[in-house]
C-alpha cells in the first residue's frame, strides 16, 4: 500500500475511495494546516491530495521525498502548484476541471445580479434596522436585458456564464486565446473581440481566465478607465487578476458603476478600500461551494491520485 497525504478536510466519499486502496493521512483539524505541520506530514508520501490553500513548491516536494509520484489538486486552478518543478522531478500534477463549471457560473451570475440590482445594499439596509419606504427612485439598479456581457476567458465556466446571460437577454462578446467551437459560438451568438474592445463595449465584464504571470493585474487602472462608467466588473477566477487598489479607486471615483468579487489578491484579506464601499458585492470564495460540487471535486482528485499510483494516466493531468 502507498501512503497518501490529504492536506485539508475533504468530503468522506473521496477519503473512502483512497482508503480502499492505500494508507491515508488526512488533516482533519478545524483550521488550515500550518506549513510546519504540512512539511512534517508529507514526509514519505507517495501521493499528495492538496487544497488551493497549500503551496506546493520545491520545499514541499523535498520534504515529501523522491518516492512522491503525484500531487492531486482539489481545484480547477493550480496557481498554488509549481508545475515546472513537478515536471522536472517527474511528479504528475492534476486538477479538477469540469465538475465545478455550473456552480461557479451560478456564483458569477449571482454576483452580476447583486451588483447591477444593488441586492447587497438592500439586504444590508434591512439588517441595519434603518427606516425605509418604497419610492420611485429608491435603490435603483440597472437591468440586464439588451445589455452586453463581456467574458474574459471563454472556457467551460465562461461559456456556462454566457448561457445564463443569454437567458436574461444579454448580448455576448468574449476575449480568449482561441476561437470557441463554432457551434457554441452560434448557440450563444457570441462574438470574439480583443480585450480593449471588450472593455469599451461591455456593460458587465466577467473574468474567467486562468491566473498566471500573463494575467497578473490584467485588470488595472488603465483597463478600468477604458470601461463605461455605467459598467460592472465581476471576478470569480483568481484575485490577483484584478488590481484591488485600482478597483477601489475606480469604484470610489465613479469610473465604473460597481463590482462583484468572489476572490481576492491576498485571501482571506480584502483590500480595506473595498470594504468601505456600497457599490461592490463581496463573497468569501464560494464559487464551487455546493455539496455536490465539492464532493465531485474531491472524488475526481482522489481518482486522479489513485490512477497514478496504479501506473495509469489520470483523468485530468496538468503535467
């Protein structure tokens, strides 16, 4: 039997799969595992099932030892993993694409509605106990019908978000490294444009591109200034794609109308300038947070790890 280290709490269905074939050391503490404890536990591991809160780098791989065969990330994004170092050492790295597409698209569109219809402001007003009454101009928001949604990164989640937008009567433009399938483009009536045009024509910009050096602060002061002052920005991918300080300034000065964020540059810290503003909806990284989705993610990660330990190709390999 091989030794599998799980770096955080994951659904029982995945743990049971792993334990059916191997020895499992799973972190079950209420808090995130400390770096010191993580380095101690991974010693001698043949497989690591990691969460996005853990940094998988040369230090961790050294602590695990040369017998380590696979790092199975329970996330679609893998910016927490030093993939080139894994590849150099012959360690397979995997992720969990596909299974969180619909849940994350739900959150993206939920944030679009929260931002454009000022739902967060309304909810906070009720809870504050302040007096209020209905009026023709009370908490007026913006409708979506006939408006343009610009999607940056037209992969599975971007396409799922576009389908929701289409049902609301929105027009779709997108920026992506490559053209999407013509059948899907026709279904969505989606037009590919460059980022500059997307920012200038969109009433809502929704970010779905992967995070890496090329997309760090992809949306900064210059890009926010290029958007309509009536437009909204939504980010459900990775926090560092947006320059939070620039976003706070743009929101405060009215360069854009509002924003909805599920991810942040330095999670769990949120830029204090954003916390002061009513025109931004803030969620605590809930994109994949459904029972069904988190279970499917963990099970896929477990299946990836098991496949490599059997000498088979995993279902979703990064390197």
